[in-house]
């Protein structure tokens, strides 16, 4: 399997965009989740922090895992066109 240079550049850009997206979206979703738990009086519940961490991990896996794949595909597609 040959890796193309435009694809690798696209994957690197996708990784950078995914990281920025993770930081923005992950922070906003975690803050909103914690606020809802605080409003419900469950801020000190032991599962609150655990679920917030799992939610943030899912967002991390989707953005940082998927954006480089899309970037690689876009890089190779644009280079061939």
C-alpha cells in the first residue's frame, strides 16, 4: 500500500483540524453536561465526572480519529483531479 504525499499532508491538516474541533466541541459539551448535572443537584454524584470523561473521550475518538481519514481522502482525491 503506497501512501501519497498529498494524502499525508491532508491527514496532517485533518489531524490539526480534528484536535481544534475536539478542544472546542469537547469543552462546550462537557461544560453543558456539568451545568445540567449541577442544576439537577447531581454535581457531587460519583458518576458525573466519569460520564463527562466518557463523553469527552467519545468526542475525541470521533474527531481526532475521523478527521485525518477524511483529510487523507481529500488530499489524494484533489491531487488526482
